[in-house]
């Protein structure tokens, strides 16, 4: 008498599924754009850097991440020796090499 009966509301099941998919669409699109704009180019740069480091040879002229320019004199698995001046050699990690320069750049 004092309490009214409660009735469950029913909705179309297809409408809920479609609205939930439409609400996820912007998130999926943002991830796809992020992948093609940021992630994929970064992976490509990493692959190019890895192949450049693996292809280092004795006598290559290189630039390091610290700004040193020099000629590769010794190669190891993880380290290289770079001559930065006559009689001055420094030992660096291979990953510190940023660029292989054209021959004749370092004098």
C-alpha cells in the first residue's frame, strides 16, 4: 500500500553494444595515430642505429654522443677505441657512436 512496485526497465541489447563500441572508437583511433606518428618511426631509427653500429670498421670516422670526432682504431664486442688526436685514444661504448662521417672529415 505505501510502497509502490518497482519495474525493471528494459532497453534494446543492440543499442548498448553499439554505443559502447562507438565510445571506444576515439581511443582506438588515437592509439593507431600514435603508433604511426611516434612509435613506428622510433623503431625504424633504432634499427638503423643498430645496423650502423654493427657495420663499424677500423678506420671509420665517427661522431659520438658527447661531441667527440675521431677515427676508429680498435673494435671490441661492446667497446671501441677512437683516436681523437695524434696519439690520443679514448675507449667508448659502441652505442655512444651517433654518426659515421664521410672519409676525410676528421683531420
